[in-house]
C-alpha cells in the first residue's frame, strides 16, 4: 500500500487516459508546444520537434466549440479594427508617408521663403 511519500503506480489505462484541460490550459499548452518544438529544432532534434508538433496539433484539434468561437470572435475584432499584420503595416506606412509629405512641404516653404521677395 502506498504511503503519502510513495506515489501509487499508475496503470497503463490511467497513463493513456486524457487529462481534462480547461480552455486556458489548452491554449497555454499549445503555446508551450510551439516553444518546445522550436527549441528541439534549434538543438537539431528533429524527431522531438515532430513529437511536439503532433502534440500541438492534437491539442488544437481538441479545442472546445466555445474556445473556437472566442478565437474566431477575437480574430474578427482584430480584423475589424485593422489590427492584423497588413493593417498595422499599412497604418505605419501611411504615417511615414504623411510625415515625409510634411517635411517636403516644409522644405519647399523654406526654399521659396526668400527675404525681400514679394509674392504676387
């Protein structure tokens, strides 16, 4: 009989039984799998990386319908607000373009601001 300091051995069925995860736990696990997969690849351990990728895919496939709905709603909100990659990059480029136009206009004003010349 196991004691408090001696863990009880798990049966094969218990080891194979899926551990229930909350949606938050699953999302964290998915991110951890990605990080561990990348670390394994950097270490040159392709098989370990493939194992982490399979674990990640399995966890993604097991997302609850509620979690999928939340993820879709979040992505739609980001797209509506222009927070996707292309929206953010486009906004940054427009800001640079506006700044460049302002500088060009200021340079023109200085170039044509000649003392003693009266504009018609």
